[in-house]
C-alpha cells in the first residue's frame, strides 16, 4: 500500500515539475519574441542607456542605425535567454540539491521537454535569422533613382572621386573629379539626407573603401567588376576614410576624407567646381575647411615626425 501511494505521489510531482518547466520555457519564448518584435521603437533608447552594448560610437547613416538596432536587439535577446538559463540552473541547484544517499528519480524520454528544447533553439535562431537577413538586405539595397552618384576609383595608393551626375559635368564635359596625391588627401564631398550611390572600381589590386563612421566598408575590385553600395548620411561633418584591404607598401597611407555638407552647400560646391575651381577652392567658397581635417598626407606626417 505504502509503496503504491508513494509511486502515485512521485508521478504527480513529476507531472507538476514538467508543467512548471514548460510554463517557464514558454514564458522565455514569449519574452524573447516580444523583445525582438518591439525592437523597432525602443531599441535606440535601451541601447544608448547601455552605451550600445559595445557597438562602436558613431554611425552617421541610415544603414548604420539599422545595424545598431540589430546589434542591440540581438544582445537583449541573448540576455533574456541567458537570464532564463542561469535562473533554471540556479533553481535546479537549490531545489534539487543532494539531500541523502538515495538516488533521485531518473527522468528519461520526457517527450514534451525534448520537443521543447528542440523547438525553442530553432525559434531563437529563426527570429535572429529574420532580423539579420532583413537588415542585410536593407544595407545592400540600392534605389532606382539615387539623388547623387559618385564613382570611387582606387589605385596604389590613393583615391579618385568622380561626381557622375549629368549636372556635375565640368567645363570639358567630363565628370568633376577629385584625385589624391602623396601630398594631398582627397576630400569626398557629399550632401546630407540624400541617397548617395557609390560605384567602386580599382585600377590595380583589391582595395577597400572604408569610412569608420558609416560602420561600413566594401572591397574595391580591379577588372570589370563594379561594386556598388548606397548610403544616406544624416549628420554633417568630416569623417576619415581609409583603405581597409592590405594593398601594398603604402596601404596605411591610403586615406581620404568624407565631408558631409548640407544639400544647399553641396549644390554650391558642384557649381564652383563647374566654374573651374579646384576642390580646396570650392570648399573654401562654401565656407568649409579647404583641406582634410581628419587625416594628413604621408610626406607631411614624415616631416612632422622628423621635426619633433
Ligand atoms: Cu588600398
């Protein structure tokens, strides 16, 4: 009699534990899905309160904000799962600590639990995959009619920027262009709040166009391969640009500056260039610093070092 009663009691306890486990796990999934679903509206503020959870400071384009939201959302989801797992571990450690020499009830083939821990990770991966894929396709998206088109020509060891729009043709009918030399850092002037499409080509080896503040870089290939990407810069300023692909002896000197100005200033800059002004003269004419402020040409740097 006693043995039968005890068996029924432990079966009930087992059932109850199973139900509690399933409920806790269900709550975890709901919290995770809710956090990811609500990500759009509140992630920015949550992320900034925690300094972006290690995401680099900056981010001056529409693309960079989307990537920031993906990062913050992923970290919050990971924290939710982490807290749930740590909670379950500590709950088990305390609730089922060793109380005697008797071997506790061994549970095997618990189908609901096995089903749960097969489905749950899949759900987590599916949600993360969805947000990663949509963010990636947004970052890679190119609109049919971008406001500004710029060709980026990379060569050992500098950059040329050609403003391709029909209204950006100079007096000779050629596209207005700025080219860097060993003692001139090329300044790429772009308007804010306009979609800018970059066409990238290389004259020799593989380079990589990188503006750290855009939180984005894209390789520049030689041959007839043309890499494209599009951004909308939403903050005026001077941003350093670098080559991010080891391309030879002076790779580290292959710098440029991206200068984001208001659309009105940008139009004036293009007009000044069309009248025959050089890039520094045109920049000065719109009230901007004539030369790069975020980096210096290599020879200048060498002289500075020798002098100091
Ligand atoms: Cu390079």
